[in-house]
C-alpha cells in the first residue's frame, strides 16, 4: 500500500506497516508533509510545520529498523505522523498559544512531556496547530492566524479551541493529534469536524510543557479517526509527572489491549434534562442513534447542571483573566478581539462568586458519583448543533437564539467541570451534510470503558470518521 | 445586578486593580460582566452547607520532597 493511502487510514495500520518495513517512516512523513502542503492552504489547521525535524527523526527510526533493532520494531506508533495544538512546547518553536503576545517570547527549549512520550512510542511530530487565543473560545476563529475551516465544509467553523487538532485529523493531514480541553475544547471540535476525541480524567495526564488556560480545569488529550487509535495514543502518553501539581500518581492503565471486549452487561443511560433541552434535532437524533445501538433505554438527570455550567464559566473567566492580568493592564489591544472583553471582565469578578463556584464543584462531583454507582456509561450530545458557518454570532436551539461562541460548550462544560473521562464519537446522517458528536462519559479513571464503547459503536458502523473529500484545487 | 450597579462596580474594580478599560473595550466588558453576574445568580440557590469545602485541596511541599521533573517551560 502506498504511503498516501496509509496516511488516510489508521495509525495502527501505519505502525504495523512501518514495523514490518513494508513502508518507511520517511515515506509516511513525506506523505503527511505533501498533504499538508496541498490541503492546508484551504483548511488552515497548521501554524507551524517542522519538516526538517520530522524528516531527520523518521530517517533515524528507519535506520534503527534496518539495523534490526527489536525495540524500534515493537514501537506501537512507529512512523505515525502527528501534530499538536500550538500551546504544546516544541523545542525550537515559540509556544504561541494562539496569541500575538506570546510569539514575542523565546522558543521552547524542550518538547512537552506528551510530545516526547509520543515520539518515544515511534510517532513523528510534523507541526503545530491553530487554536483560539489562549484556548478561550469554541470556534478557532483566530484573528491573528485566520480561522481554521471545517474540512467537511470550508464555510463552517472547525470548533475550538483545539480546532486545528480536529481539522488536521478530519482532513487526513495526520492520523492523530493532541489538543487541550478546559470546557469542551477537545469534544466540541471533535463533534463539529466528525472525529474521535478523548478527554481523559482530570489529573490523568501531565500538563507541564503546555501553555495553561485554567489550571483548575485544564486537561490534555488526543484526536483520531478511530477509537483504537485514540487508545494507542492514550496508552503511549500516560504517566505521572511531578511538575504538574494536578497530575495524579497512577500506574499505566492500558486500554488498547482490552478495547475489543464486549459491552454487554455495561449499564448505559442517556442524560436528560439540560442535555436534551439544549440539543437541536440533529444532536438529539445522534444521541438516539447511539442509545438505540447500545440498547440504552434508561434516562437519568444530573442535579443542578445549570449551576455547574455557570460555575465552570466563572472559574474559567476569573482564572484565565488572572493569568493574563499584567498584559491586560498594559496591552489589552494586542489580545484577540473575540475574547479580549471577556478576559477583561473576568479580571473583575468578585472573589465570593469564585469560591462558591469551587464549593459547588465538589458538591456536584459528589452527587454525580452517586449516579455513577448505578451507571457505567452516560450518553449526551457533544454540541447543541452541527458546525455553524464562520462568523456566526448566534445559534438557534428550539426557537431560543443563543450567542454562538460560548454556547457551543453548553453540553461539555458541566462534565469537564468535574473531570470525568469522555470520548466524543462522530455520528453522521443526523444532518444533511455534517457530522455531530456524542459524549460517552464514565466515572473517573474509566477511560477504558468509554473507549471500549466507542470502539464497539465504530465496529457496528454507528459512528465513523471518514477523511474529508478535499482536493488541492478546492 | 442592574446596569447602573454593574457600571459602578466595573469602573471601581478596574480602578482598584489598575486595569484601564479603553472606551472601545468598556461596552464589551460591561456586557460580559453582566453575563457573569447572571451566571453567579444561578449559583446563589445551590444547597451548599458549612461542610461543602471548595474542590481544590492544597498539598504541602516538604523540603525533602523530590524536585519537579519534566519540562516546565510553559507551566
């Protein structure tokens, strides 16, 4: 099989071919770089391409394989090209975090731990990806670098804030990528671009070497076009790192090896209330489709979801603003116009609101834990609707007109607020042309369950992540 | 919180924080502060008791704890 065909397949198949030396890592990197060159002017997922570094590392891997190095031949992601949201440190690149201000800083001296771990597993970094400035947004309409366009319809947003990470995977430029999720920034773009995304449990993956947004709520995680690829990447990046004070010391809990285990016997329920009321017809149909396939007939409601969402908004607003207070004082005009005023307002929030929000966080986590004693996996829509067109100011849900940019996260925010692991899975045929995502949610540390259910749904043909039909001339 | 109180609070808090609000930015700041105030009201009725501590828990760091590992250039 040619490298170009493998590139639009799975990471697992690429690694198997590179391990067997039926294709070289160098050929895979060249295929990725060629597709980025041909497609990305239309999509605008990439802000940095590290061609020289990628070619050198691929050549070094090929050399070790040619010499019969057994360790290299066993690498689970051998020769798999990947890219990362541009808030990850990449040695030699300035960590811009989608901003104008940060690009004045010195380049990072070392790779972020998750980048290094993926490369230790054989993957090869090819570049950095577009995002909302400082991760504060759900659309990746970045005024400094231009909007990332949805590969399935270039007139629509890719979602955000990890829009480049989802779009690069949907466009077939790379099979896997990394992003971050504070309030939905992995799950929203996964939903809008029709790819799989994993937001692990809060504290599961170390965040040092990534530019922070809201330390209380920040998570990192992967994107892919299959649940099995998500598991391969997730397994490769697990591990404690003391440099992130929120990182929890847990051993490797591998997921790829058990992903094919049956889902029979799992207690699966649909989230009602808030998660039904704020979903339009396409989003509800996607949930119904997944629920039917899983024979999930039970509906449960979480208590005070509206308060949980409000609390997540307030904590994000205040912590994010405090982080940038010095620049907000001295150079507010250099911030992204779409989020600048929100940051400025966040700097002024009364302390009592934030402390109450943090108290509610623990209260809500305790209540939801009670529900998760009775249910293994919860199903909810990932976004209220499919991708809006670029520049949309509002979305309409059952006659209610809502501001587009903050409202795309209404259904993801209450879940990340209490750090539960979620796999977003892409559903088609619920809208005339576009995909929409469904969240599979489990108790903390049960990434294995959401990945297993996602894999089962993909094997059954219920969810899928086809590469967008883009050509260089489009 | 009505508009008048929001304007008074925002201007006073911005002055206290030494955070200048450019005339072009102030209307947006007022609108987002009003949104935050509305959301804070959604929290006001939460059934929090005296035993409901905030979620973050601080971990003390002893002098002989191992040094931080990994790269930390951005965090």
